[in-house]
């Protein structure tokens, strides 16, 4: 299996996977209004390919809360024939590790707290997504200690380059590399003998 950074030419294939995995009308959700006309974050939109076909994909988008830069995670999708293999969880851990290395401080998503709490996400009490989002599904994760402290208010579309950390300082590998999600941790080391992460 290959781990690849999404390229512009992958866009329609990824969209087809999203259409397959999610209910019709997904683009009417409030989170899509924050993405319209905004480029996703290069280097964090990742794909897992097997035999040339996309098996899983994750995307991140820049937004602002209280004037601070925030990553909006999603969508994340796993092909129905590959669900239950842990690809989504592996891809999330890999991308969050990259985001931390790239200098991002905080990330948020809209999703089910019981599932995403195992990755460290918690309800954001003072952050407001555009309606009609259920406030209980607005979750956040600190990539740097204390990053969400004092960051509150409505989630806004990213207004420009000032929302992004200095990504150029990060040494980037090639666009694709071979991985074995069942055997290796997201950082590329073997799972054998590696302590289990806190989220299980």
C-alpha cells in the first residue's frame, strides 16, 4: 500500500470516494461553506492507495477562530471494501503528526465525540460552527499545549496566508511511500514492541 499526498489531478477520484462513503447532499453541510473557494492544506491531504486505487483519504482546510489559525479536519473516508482495517485511524494519526511537525497548533472537526475522543478530541465549548451544526459535535485537539485556551468565537473562512504556519521550514519527503498500516505505526516504525497509544 502507498501513502501519497493528494495532488490536483487526484481531486475527482477523491470526490468519487467521498460520494460513495457519505449520504447525498454532503456538500450542503455547514463545514463545506467554510471550504468554498479555499485551497486545502498542502501536505496534510493524504491518500492510501492499493493496486492504484484509493482506499482511504483525508483532507484538512485552514479556518480561523478568534483571529487564530485552525485546521479543519475532514472529510475522512475509507472505501467500503476496506473498512474495519484501521486505515482511517492510521491515516488520521499520520496526518495529525505531520500537522504538528508543520507548526500547526490546533485542529477541529465536526463528528461523534465517543469515536474521536480516542484521538484526544474534546468538545469545544466556546467555538461556534455555522448553523445548523450540533454544538456537541464541534470537537478540538491541541497540537501544542494550551493552544485552545482563550480561542473562542465563530469559525470563519481563512482570509489569507497569515492563517498558516511557516510550512517551508519542514523537510518534506517524496509524494508517495510504501506503508503497511497493519504492521507499522504512522511514523513509519514497526508496531512490534511499540507501546499502545493512549487512545487505544
